[in-house]
């Protein structure tokens, strides 16, 4: 029996789209189903609209800095509704571009939910479609705490559709999602209180990054309570009251955001019916994204790997190259760069200092760190600091971790991430000439 398609993809987020397009490039017959918006969480309810929100908030910061550069006059006022309209128009254009690209590549797009029936069959609106290979790229959804009053909170999905900005917000969670929203909203003038049950914000990043971001946020007026939990949320007449584990009196807020992580979208997908194995509430896969069923694969946030957009893209391309292009390769998860789009910004790749010491031993690891004032802030009147930290393996002088805090940290890290992946040594960095004046040149002068 000949299947309807060579590849059927469930989910049109970054991983699913990348895999579908790459497989079609090799001549495969491809269909992709998406019940919601094209582009997945990142393009619609995640990093893209959130970064636009960060950019919008930056103008207040630049307005403050401009006085030191000789600018004066009336300060413009921010209009949230106007920004939302412009942002949504841009997002709609992005989705149209995705759809146009699929059509150009001969990929069938089905705007509906697909469910697994057997190892080679999916069902969509009572229609059964067969495929030689099936790829699951169904993404994830935000988690919520199991505490009294949690129904009064919102998740990150709702943050992009607020009718107006809150005057005061409480954010439960000190990971990158909570920190990014805290930073952006503070830029708009909202009072922000971050509640984090771990001992520091951005736990898992290098301690230098965690400390620098903590200091930068508090300097901007954000209140942060670590090693603290929310016990109960009560809706009052005009505000929400949060009872905390180490606060004698409740705190109040107009809005409460629950940002404690995400879980794979596995419900009602038919995984049990076809025998796809689950591990840690996600789809278990091997190095080539193959599930426990030989012809069913999975990429992106629905798997038990890193939940990052560029990772999903790479997983999708690696899957298509391996299965349809006869070019087998796997994703390198040890050198995945990441960024926190807050103010100050942070970016990181490779091992943190504690990770390196645990792996190689304390005596085998040497760290180089520089904290300095960027040239821009010599006139801005803002006490902003930048930080660069290198983690080095003493046995071979290789740089195994790079951590940056400051303006354009993410853009700065891109080239250094490639250099680290290629095995750059500290001596090679020392002998490299940087661009002057720039913040990035500081990395070449740390002794």
C-alpha cells in the first residue's frame, strides 16, 4: 500500500516548519497540520512578540539617557493599544510569510488538529491520512502552581493580549520568562514584584550572570524575593492579595503572572494508542529524534531536550537531512547559546563555573572576569555595568564557557559561540585584536 505522504508533520512551530521545508527540498511529499497559528509559541506567544515588547520599553530608557547627550524637550507618551495593533500586524505578516513559503515548496497545509490513529495514520476531522514517516512538533504550554487562588493568575500566553498595562504586577517565577516580562513592564512604568522559590533568579545560569541581572533589575526599581513561595492568592475588590512564605503581610497587585516553566502538549494526541514512550512528561527520543516507534519522530518543546527555538529548528533540519537527505547528523546540545532579553541583557554558552568545576575539578578550571562601564553610559547618567566571564579548562587552555551581561550581549555572543565550538583557546583570544571602541573588545584583554 502506498501512503498519502512521505512525511506528515503535526505542529507548525519552528521545528515542524524547518523539517517540512527541508524534507520537501529533498523531493518528499509533505503535509503539515496546525490547529493554531503558524510559527508556534515563539512567533505568536513567545520570543518574537516579547522582544518587540522589550524594544518598545527601551525607548523610555533611551529617553532618560538622551539628556546626558544634550537632548531636551517634551517626553513622548507610550500608547499600549497602538503598540499592540502594530505588533499584531507584524505577527500576521510573519504568519503569511510562513504560509506563502509552504505553498511555494509544495507542502500541503491543513488548518486543523491531527491525532495519531496508528503508526502510519493520522485523523483530521474524520478524515484519515497515511504517511511513511510522522513527525510530532506539537510544542508546549505554560505551567501553573497548584495553590489556592491560582485561577486568578495569568500565564505568559495572556500577557500579549492585556487590554491595558497593570500599575502593579506580581510575577511568580524567576526564570528567563519571568525576568524578561519583569524587565519590559518596569520599562513601561509598572511596579514589579518578582517571587522566586529558588535561591537566586536565573538559576542554572552562571552565578555571575544571576548576580549581575539581579543587581540590574533592583537598580531599576524591581523588587525581588528569592527563596520565597506563594501560599495563597485572594481576589479583593480592587486588587489581588498574595500570601508569601516569608512576608508577615500579604502583597497586592493588579495582575499576577505565573511563569514557572512549560510542559509538553501531549494530551489527546493518541500517543498511548500507538505506543510512543513518554519520559519526564515529554516524548522520549534518541539522538536522531526517533521515538519508540521506528517511523514516528519528535522535535522541539514536546521532547525531553532543550526548550529553545533555535534548538527546535536544528532538530527539524537534522531529522530531514538524516531521513530524507541521506546526510546523518545530530544536534550538539553542549554548545547551545541562550539569551535573556531583559535590561540589562544576558547571554551565555557552554559550561558555568560550577558545572566546569564539578566536571573537571576545581583545580582544573580557571575563570577570567571583567566588569566595566560601557562607553555609552559615560554620558547617559545611568550607572550601568557590563560583565564578561570566560571559563577555561586549564589542561588544554580551551574556553568552555562564555557569559556576558550588558547592551547587545546576545549579538556579542554569536561569534564567540562559534569560536568556542571550534575549540578556541584562551591564548588565541589573547592574541586577537578587538574592535575599538566596543564592549566586545574587553574579552581580548582579560588576563
